[in-house]
């Protein structure tokens, strides 16, 4: 899997994603199509400015065993 630049496209459905922001935060995130907003797991635990999402990719499949 490769990173997708936000300028090159957005997720076509709501799903768990890896996101990278302008402050180089990498973590779990979501893009909500109805509001066109991003959310990150860590935002629930910090007031830090994480910047804007610049890249995203779907999470890899979990291990099979």
C-alpha cells in the first residue's frame, strides 16, 4: 500500500485509515464524507495542534494467525 496525497483523492467510503499530517503525526484517522472533515484517534486525548491531513492510506489487513 502507498500513501495517497489528499490533493490526489479522498477515501470513497468511511473506514479506518492511517493518516499523516503537516506536523508529521502518523496515526489512526477517519474521513467523514458527509461533513468533509478528518478526525484522529489522538485528538480525543490531546489539545495539541496536529496540523492538516496531507496523506492517507487504508489500514493493512490483520495477521491471519
